[in-house]
C-alpha cells in the first residue's frame, strides 16, 4: 500500500485538486490511499476517482506541532510514498510539507506559477523567508515538477540547491473522459461567443484586462459578441470591482455571470463557445486551458498563462502581446481579422490537446517519478 499526500491551498481549487488525477498511475495497481492537507474543510466531490481511500487533514499549527514532536522523538519512519506540495507561498502549508518530508520516500513541489516574477514580487519579506526555508528546510532529495519550459527556468532560479531535480511534466486529461467531449461539428453562429472559466480574482486572472479589452472592442461599434463568465467569487470586493468594470465598459448587455457550475456541466459551455479567454497575469499551467483544448475550443491567452508557446506552435488560438496599462490593443485586431474562427482552428485546438496533454503523452514521466510499473 502506497500512501500519497497532496498539500494544497483550497480543497477543490483547480490549481491543486486536479493534480490528484496524476494518481491514476497508482489506481491501476489498486495500492493507493490519498491524504489531502489543506487550509479549509474537505470536499471530496472534486476528486475524479471515488474508489480511492481519501482522508483529509487540516493544515493548522496544532498538526504542525504534532509533526515536530514526532520528529523530535524520532518517530519519523517512512509512511508516505510521495508527498506533493502544490503551493510555495502559504506558510502553514509549506511548514507542513517540510515536516512531512521527514516521513516520505519522495518529496515533490509543483509550483503552479508560484515562482513567476509576478508572484515573487508580491511580498519581498515573504520571498526572503521562503528563500531561507528552501535553503535549510527542504530535503536534499526534493523533486520539482514544472508544468512548462518557462516554469522550469523559474524553478531553477528560485531553488538553486535543487537545480538538477527539476523536470517538466504538464497537466493532462485522460482521453476517455466524458466531461469534455470534443466538438464534432462546426456551427457558424451570428455572434461570437466568448467564455471565461475560473474564479473571480480581478488581479491574478486579469479580469480587468479582459473586460477593458472587450470594452475596447465594443467601442469600435462591433457588437456581435457575448461573454459567459463561469466560476465562483473569490471575495465580496472582487465581485464589486467586477460589476464596476462591466459598467465602465458598457458591457451590461453583453455579459452573463453564470457563477459556479458542476464539473459535468462545463463541457456544454466549452462546446457552445467560440473562444476561451484567459488574460491572467501569472499561471502555472491552467487545467481550464487543457479542458478547452480537449473540447476543440480555441484559446485567446496572455503570454503569462504559460500556454502561449503551445498555442502558437499548434495554431490553436491567439497569444496577446500588445498590452498597455489597462488592456490588450491587439485583442480587437485579432477579432476583426478572425471573427468567430473556423473549423480548422477547432481542429488545431483538439490536435494540440492530443499531442501535448493526454495521459499517454506524460505517462512514462510519472512512471519514473513514482517508480511504478504500469499495466497496459
């Protein structure tokens, strides 16, 4: 029996929870139990595999102290196969991870964009503290899984002591999933349907840049579009700022705020849209992007989403580049030239998914990580 621990900010938040899908590698062997360590209450509905034995531990000072005492009394036998940390900037989670590494055969950090310049510049004090932690508390055998080539470079810069242990393994979706069926036919519509999927986090997700760019498009007299915003509010303040941005850009008649939906319903939104919009200021490798590509939905993204390279190389959408303080000027230029896209753009999006983000494309890397011989 191999026990896996996943340490992440919020149970159910895409940046951490969907990474549990990696453990399909152990599901085939029926030898896996999963422990989730997070700062809030557990919600196992977000786990895609109900046949795992899943337990939940809250990351608090009491449990961290208990781990310290176990180490002090030398009760640190190896009870975990792998311990995963899905964030680097939460002190409780980072300390919990550092303690659990004493009980684990393998220790893995998946930064999810935490090492980007935008994230690092948030707090110089935090950066100095975590630099000290990385030097003295992280284990020598630490492995770092970067989700993209760009994140690999960032990780080597932030964790110089572990520079030889950084590898690139992207997120993935199993090709037999029924959540995101690919678009079989191309239906040309009278208006362009844009889609945003994610939590309402104005700064991180660049929602201000997105709405200002949409307002810029509307100001030219182009009105044949609509926008669906799918996802939960992060805070009351973000909700208020969202409404102000909609009003400022005169988008009241163009935007539908859907709120949270069940994962099984997301596929319908992907299939009924023309573009997924991602204006994030920093990301690791968003699962939303992979889900959209799996449905044959082209993307309009910023370079900071970390999917720009693969979108460009596969002609699966458009990567924004001409940014001023408030918006991307080239957004409207792309829409003027491309309209609602075409069949080949959707085919390119699905082909991009098949080539880069399926289980088969990353299975061998996880085989090496977990040291598990897979059954075909």
